[in-house]
């Protein structure tokens, strides 16, 4: 008699992902699915037995916010995520997806993707014209985890009208809507915006409402990196809610946070706004990464007016001393509409270099470097921007721990990394390698911020429900065998701001569609991920 199970997970404590407390049972897996869960399953019916005694067995984690769109084409296994227990990766966030592309604006698209995804995109990638082409290509490459795609607003806008800073013509808007509808037909789960990034931020609310309507017909989700996460955050939440409501889509606020010392504590108000929308029957959710610091280009600390015209223009202007003096004056004056003053919000000591051609600067703050070089902190920034343009990346310490905890405890907050891939070499933000184990080690075990049941729910069933993915997020017979087996007593992130690429400890096994993708901190090389497609 052939064995009934490919894998049998014996004697573990099951946390099924719904928020229910653990129970003891064995889990039988066959053909990529969970085929049986019961108290005692005889190991003789299994080809392979995993002893999970003393370990927690839970559904694979869903990373609701990733930027691995290009990385997956280069390293389809995406090891950093697998090692954290991520088995489903939501891509296409913050308005940035690899496709659709148009012939007419392919140069603008190449430079946009090079900047936003941290890597020059090869011409082969640019041959992937439609959203469906990209997904098919990803399938051929065999990803290490499941991929759940969104279509990005900036990408769609570039395809229709390049990087132009203006309102679209009627025809351009029509073309954008057609791109969105086609992407939804070809499998996108929703539409994302990144309203602080050009060209997404050139759009008025009305433009996005029109696109939301195009995606809403297919019952997709609207996810947004809002226009403000600091001084103007309430208005940004109101805009997001309006877009979702008028477009007929649920609203998901990406990497929710409250930026800037002057705004600390205001998560009370932002969560209340979302709660009130929910009480009115508007479906609003959010996600979060568990770090006090964010990450962006150093150039993003400069006022938007300075950045107008693109890198060549602003790096040239910044060589001029009198221009520098004007910029300093603007920054010292405070904020203006549509601009998050990151220098005011973090202080020079709160801005740390993570990627730079100057090895000696990596891991140092702008204040540290100013002292090292005997320059003003402003000149440190200007010189680096002139020299490295958008290549210099910073970590910004701008969030308050109390806000992070308040947002984490909110019942409809889920977990997403917002990881920017370092392509295995660059020192990026530790969230790329540490997010999920950090929640389970630091916030659950060490600080008791969440119960383990609640934490797992935020990483699994809540995310599956929100993004509309079937058969995932719960350990249940008939569901896909995406499983994480970890030791709740030892699980912990090891990635730090100084050494961000270190994988976590305490995760014993990660299964993707019934195959072991990682074991004891090492990837096995399995590539059993699936490209998920939204069905209407
Ligand atoms: Zn974002």
C-alpha cells in the first residue's frame, strides 16, 4: 500500500491561524494539501515524519507588504522571506509593479524601476509587456514561495503618460483604466498607490477614484502608501477611504505608522478614524512592520521642489552654495503641503546611512559623519546626494514605540515587512530578514504585547481574508500545506540595523505547498511556490 501522506507532522501544538488557542494533533500532508488533522496518525502511513514535539505548528506567514517584484526575477526563491516563515508574498505595493509596460515610455519605466526596486532591470524583463506576461514569467522561474500580485498605479501611469507631472488627458485616463482592468483580468488582486512617490503623487484623488472603479468591478482591494504618514495623515486617511468607497473597494492602509516627533501619540486618532469608517460599513484594514525606523533615499529628505526635474537636474543645482543656503532655509522653516519634513521629524542623529559608496559612512548617522568630516550636517547630505544621487539609502528613526504597540494591538492590523531587497549584498533595512520572528520573539514572548494566537492570526488568516486568497491562512483539512514549525521559546530575529541580512533563529521548518523550503535556518532549494491569480 502506498503511503497516505507525503509528510506527517507529529506531536506539535497547533495554532490554526484563526486566533484559537493551541491544540495537540498530527497533521498529514499529501499532494501539497493538508489532508488530515487528528489526534494520532500512525507514522507508518507517511513517507516522511517531522517530529514537532514541543514546537508550534501554524500556517505559513503572509507578507502583506513586499517589494520583491524585481528581486523575484533575479532570485525567485527569495531566501530572506522563506527563512522568516513567509510562504506567501504580496507584491506590487506602493504603486510599483513591474508591468504593464508600454513601448512608448519604456525608458522612463526602466529608470523608475531601477530606483524603486534597487536594481537595474534587464531588457528581458522589459519584454514582459502585460501583467499576465510578468506572472507567467515568474511561474516559469519557479518562485520559492507563493506570490500574490497587485498592480501599481505609478507603473500604470508611466505606461499611459510617462513621468509627466500633470493631470492625464481623457485618453490617457482611459488607457490607464484599460491597463488596470486588464491586469485585474489577468490575475491582480487589487490596485496599489504610493502617493509620496513620483509619478503616483502627481495624481489627484479623482484620477485614483477612476482607477479604483476599474479595479473595483473585479472585487479587488485598494492598498495605499498614503500621501502623508505624518503632519497631514488624517487628510490622507480620509482620501484613502474616499477612494475605496467611490471605487467600490475595500481599503488597506500600507505600513501604517505615525511619522515625526511632533506627531507621536496620534495613532490614537488615526485608528479611531479607521474604526469610525468601519462602523459606517466601510471595509478598512492596515498592516505594519515592527520597527521604529523606516527606510528611503537620502534625497527624499529634501523638499519636493528641490527634487523636481529629476536626479541630473537636482544634483547639478546642489553643487551651488547659494542654492544650498536656500534649501537649508526651507528645511529649517518646516513643512509645506505634500512634503514630510524628515529632517525635522528624525533629527540628524536619527538619519542613518545604510547604503553608500563610502564604506565608512554605513551604519553612521548624519551627525556622526558631520563630526568625522568636520562639515555641517546639511553639507554631508548635499555632498552625498550630489555624489550618489538616488543610490544613497538611509534608515530614519521617526516612530514612537507606543504608537507601534498601539497599532500592533489593533484588531485589523496585520503584519507586512515592507522589505526592500538588498539582492543578497546590500545592507538594507532589517525588516527584510527579521519582521515575523521579531513579532513572535520580542513583542509576544519578551514584552507580552500580543498573545501568540493573536500574533499568528495577524500573520495568516486575517491577511488571507483581507487579500481574498482562498485555501490559505488557516491550518485546516483541504487547505494548502503552507506551514511553519517553530520553537516559541527561542524564535527571534537576528537582523539589526548594522547587520540587517542575518536570518532569524527558532524556526525549524517552513513548508510551501507541502514541500520543505527551509529547515533549521537554511533554505533547501525547493521551489514549490505558486503564482496566485485573483478570481472574480
Ligand atoms: Zn510604501
